[in-house]
């Protein structure tokens, strides 16, 4: 965004310059006007101006005095001087005070556009340098945030102190929450794919859900401590499901071993496994156990579980190795429970209730195969998880749902071919096929001949 300020006491000239700036390569987003140096200075003190176009002779405060005051600003604009006085002394004085170019009235369009092009190039270079400085600043902050303070970091600390918060600040870790507009904040990227905000207002980050915040800190020297607090608070929030501020963890509980959970899993003790995981979660919520220990436990447990599952007909549980990639602990537990359901029914005999539901499903298929049913409809009918139903159905029938349904429909088609004079397309519909072409193709795949030939051969 480029903002231009025109300081000129003659209204017509001011308006003319405004029009010329709009048409120039500068292409400003905003053009402000001042009738003298005093008005211009007030604007410069309250608003960031990129380019100042000023006359020399103006009432109240002339251009030379304005240029002298401008040198005290933290980020002064680039200055173009326009004067009706062909006086070298004026030009030298303005150039000494930071003017980048000097034009005489009446301003020639060609020379004015050349000056605008020159200023545009200077602005681009300035912005590029500012961007590089900002990137270096953020990289240095990230380094200080991830590494404990040491003597070797003195240079890095000195580099960021000028731009860093002078007073109190907090660090907030989040995945989904956003920062309020017009907030004094520094945004960085942290571990676990987290957004890290350094703010002087604890309410700067808005949103519900998993948010961790540090205690109040002061000085760049405390960045590492503040970040570790916010990250730990975020991990506690992962379990509680609400925003958390860092509190000390007693870490008084001895966590269950990965081997113990693995043994219960191999014995198909689903309830015991889930009880262990829920107990660990409660210990973390009550600040009796460091959440990092659970993260490491998951890595060890799932690594061994992957090896156990190599020869079993179940999905690879590797996705559960990284606890923190889930939305929250409930999300992790729900998905792991679904996986565990499927894993546990791989044993030789499924429990009686599951077998009963599969029998109900088979009966339902036999009664409704002429309708447009699918596995989702049938699993819902017997109130069983879709994935669990798929595994149990194949285990019980020896084939998958699609093939089972197709075989019933083909058997019915054979019966109608022998016992009725229905046309082929009518038989297709009566057997539940939505497409005659699909019926013909499937029938030939199963029997080796077309329905018409099969009728002739078996009549």
C-alpha cells in the first residue's frame, strides 16, 4: 500500500499534482493533501506516508522547515520538492534534508513521470530491504524461542530487542484460532504445525477449542521459557478441550508401560486398553502427569502394534503413532476405538451378539435384495459400525458384501429364467439390477454364458 502526501498552498496546483500522481507509475492507494508545512507535519506524525511532494514557499511552515522536522521521524517518507523558484540554494538545502528529486514549476509531465518512476524504484528497494529485515527478525525470534538462552545468543538477543515488546507479553499456541485485526502481535510457526503468537494482550487470540497460553513474561531473554509454557498448556488443552494457561505439573504418576498396553491389545482386552488410556488422560488433566510422556508412550506402543498387525486383516495403526496430529484427545480416542473394534474381532470366533447381527443382516438381504440396498443401509439396519460390519460380514460369510448380494441376485435370475417366460430386461429389474447391461455382464462373468443361452441350455 502506497500513501502520498501533497503539501502545496495553491489549491489548483495541489489538485493538478493529485491528478498527475494518480496517472503515474506510482499508482498510490491513497493521496492526502495539506495546505502548508504545518498541516503536512501533523499528518506525518499520525500516519505512515511513503512519498511527500512539497512546495518550498508556503505559509505557516515552509518546505525547508518541514524537511528539517521530517528528519526526526522514525520512518520518514521519500521527498520530491516542487518550487517556482529557480534557486540553486533552495535545491541544495532540500537535498541536504533528504529530498530525492527537485522539479521546477510549471511541472512538465515528462519530468514528473520520470521522478515518479525514480521514487517507485526506490520504494520497491526499500520495501525489499524491509521485508528482508522482517524475515531476519522473525527467524531470529524463532531461534531464540526454540533454544534456551546461552552466551552465544547475545548477538541474536541484541538484534531483536529493538523491535521486540518493551513491556509484558504472552505466547499463545493454537492450530485453528485467529488473531484479532489491528492487534499488536508477532506470528511465528512452532512445532506440531502450531501457530505461535507473541502478544501483549491475552485476549488478542480469539476462538474456542485447543489453545495454550504462557504466563506473563518480559524481555526476549524469556522467549524460550514462555514458548515451552505455551506449548505445554496447549497439550493440556488437547485433553481438556478448552483454553488453558500454563500451570506447573506435579508429574507424580508413573505412566503405564507400552508393553502392558500391547499385551492387553494382543489378548483382545479392548475395555482394559481404553480404561488405561482414559486414566492417563485424567492424570494429565489433573496436572499429575506430563502430556509429553503420553506422546512418547503412543510412539512406542503403536510402533510395536504395527509389527503385531502385519499378518492380520486390519488397517495399519501407524496413524495413531503421532498423538498430536489429531484434533484433540477425544478425536484420537474415538478413531482408535473404531480401529480397536475391528482389530479385536479378528480372533477366531466373533462374540455371539455380533454373529447374531450378521445373521439378521443376511436375513434382511434375502428379503430385500430386489430393492436398492447397499452395505451402508444394511449395517445401519442392524446398528453396527460400517467398518466393523464389513469385516464381520466377510468373516462370517466367507465373501464380501457386494459379492454376496450379487450372488443372491444371480441365483434369483436363474430361478426366473427356468420358471417363467419373463424377458431378460424384466428379470434384470425383478432381481434388483438398475442396469440391464450390468446384469448381462455380471451373469456372463458368473456362468460363462448369457442369460438367454443359459435358459436354452437348462430348459
